[in-house]
C-alpha cells in the first residue's frame, strides 16, 4: 500500500470518528436535557382570615320615589299655564286651566232643565193633592152608602194616575240634578291643581295647545310632578343574581354624573315580573327590576341619571379566604389512598363500560410545599371581588398558589415542581427600601 492510500484511509477514520463522537455527545445532551424536570413559575399568597361581603352589581337609572303624571280628563285648549319645567310647586297650587266654554253652555242648559222639571213637579204635586182629597171623600161616602162602586173606582183610578205622574216628575228632577252635577264635575276638571309638594320635572305642552282628555283615550301627558327629596335607584338585576337579593339589603350606588360620590341605599322592592329582551335570539337577556331607596340623596340628583349599584347580599366575618383565582375545577382529583394514575385508570374504566356515573368536578387549590405543588380539595362559600371563602380543606398559615392563571388551570398537577416569583411583594420591598 502506497503512502497516499494510507494517508487517505487515515483521514477517513478521523472524519468518521469525529462524526460518531459528535453524535454521541448530542445524544447525551438530549438525554440529560429531557430527563430534567420542568419547573413552573408561580405566585403565592398566605391564607388569612378576612371579612367577606358578597355583592350583586347592576345598572339602572335614578328616579323619584314619588311622582305623579298629570293627564287631563277633559278635552280642550290650554288657556292658563302658570308653571314651567323646574318650578317647585305646593299641593293645591294651580298647574293648568283648560278652556271650558262648551261645558259652561251645557251647565246653563241643564240648570234651565232642572228649573223646568222642578216647576212641573210642583204642578203635579198640587194635582196629586187635589185628587187625593177627592179620593178620600168618595171613599167616605162609599162607606156610608152614598156613593156607587163606579164612582169610587173612577176616583181611585184618577188618584193612581196622578200619583204615577207625580213620581215621574220627581224622577225627572233627580235626573236633571244628576246631569247638572256631572257637568259641574267636568267643568271642575278643566282646572288642574298640584296633587303634592314637588318639582315640575317634565312639561310636555305649551300655552294655547289643545289637549285630549282621558275619558275615551289615553289622554295627553301634560306634565310630571316629582318629589326630588325622596329618590331611588331603579336597576335591572340578572335572573341568576336576583335570587340572592332580599328586601332590606344595603347598597352602594354610584351615579355617573357624581364620579367621586357614593350614595347609600336600601332595597325596598324586588320585581316579580321579568323584563326580557331579545326573546328567542342568542342575545336574550332576562332581568328583574329592583328599587333601592337612597339615604340622604344629593339635591342635584335628577331623574333619568345613569347609575351603578352594588347590593351587599351577605357578609361573613373572620373566615378563611384565598384569592378567587386560586380555586380551580378538576375532574381528575386523586382519591385518598390512590395515586393520580390509579384514579385516572379507574375513571377511564367507568367511562369505557358506560355503567358508572360521572362524578361532578371538584373545586381544588394548589398549596406550595417546599418547592412542589400539592393539590387539595376545598369547599367554598361566598366571595367578594378579590377573595373566596373557604369552609373546608385548608388551614391558616398555609401558602396557596395564586397565579398564573395558565399555571393553575392547565399546567399544575400533584407534585409539580414550582418556583415562586411574587412580583408584587418584590416591588413593595423595593419601594420601602
């Protein structure tokens, strides 16, 4: 073998040896890296006892607790309108006067009819008295045998006829009086007075305008008189939350126009009829109207202002609590005495044969324990915006994992390796230093 051939063979051995060594090194690195257990970054928080208040949030508008919509009962032209929108009025103060000339004419005619009926009644009364005396005299003569049967029968007939005529005239007088009272009542309704102390919050007509009475139609809404010293928030509560609300519950009401003010109130009425929107569509919403009486309302509050109400439905004191995001739902929670793999195998068997009942998912939290996550089943109670009551399953002083959401809901499992990274605590320490 020549020197050139030897050199070429030696070169191949070096190349292939280097490639083999590199592949072996890559395999070792991949094996070491793959066997390295994943560490999940989490945030934690100590379990403490707190007071928790459950609230129901709803939106609505501000409205007077007492208001009267003024609608005329007669039709006619407005000839007097001494008030304007925003005026304060007293009970009994004149609000509007409607032209009543046609009713005055009817009044004069009915008064004349009444006088005519009363005159006729007096005439028939005199005739009845005369016939009554004749009838009495004939009866006395008949009893003595001095008058025949035909005479007494004729006298009795005249008496009964006169009596019936008198009663008819008497009924005509009563009818004329009733018609006169009716037109006087109608004439009285042409003048409308304030039914209460309040403020004109809405005025829909002007002087000289013709309004329709409510005798046969709905009538014209002339104005609204409201008591602005007694205000309430009328809010729409979702059907899932209204069952939590009770009469007497306290509420905090924020009005959009008063950004920095919070008005306190009490629930005084809960609607029984649903207010449905978008029925039969995907946007269907079912709400119930709830009224909240405001305590010491601001005089500047006006009807129709938008508001948000937080109704405090229940409060518990000095109870164990964890952040709301710490609690998740797991259907594969391992039973006591069994590993997680055994529980999963049993669940798969039940699902496969179709004879078992699928259990409801369990509420669980992950507890931080020396760098690992321990899963614990818990029983929860009410919650506020940030914390959830824990009735069973945890103790004071334990540390629960409160984040991230992805870690709690998907990544964490029993025994997962975790590393704590509490950004809020680090920022607070840095700011104090």
